[in-house]
């Protein structure tokens, strides 16, 4: 039986830091398991963020600026 958890990176780091206070022979396998699962997820999210930033930059550079509007003529029409 397994349990899936969703944790923020800081929360995982806190759990691992707490585990590291225990003797290494008790926690080594668990810490390695966490790393094996966490590292690809963090890398995937980083790549997705980079792709999104690149897409946003490309979109911003291809947008044409709006034409400036001329100020209204303050003189009344006759």
C-alpha cells in the first residue's frame, strides 16, 4: 500500500531535515526515495516555468503597439 502526498518544496526540505537528525542507517533509504521522486518533479516544473516565460517574452515582442490617438481639438466647431 502506498500514500501520495502533495507538499511544497519547503515542506519536503523540512521533512528531510528532520529525518537527517536520525541515524543514517534508519533514514538513508527513505531520504533517497524522496530524492528520486522529488528531483524529476522539480526539474519538470522548472522547465515548464522556463517555457512559459519564453512564450510570454516571445508573445510580448511580437505584439504591435497600439497607435497613439491624437488629442481632441479644444476649439469648438463653428
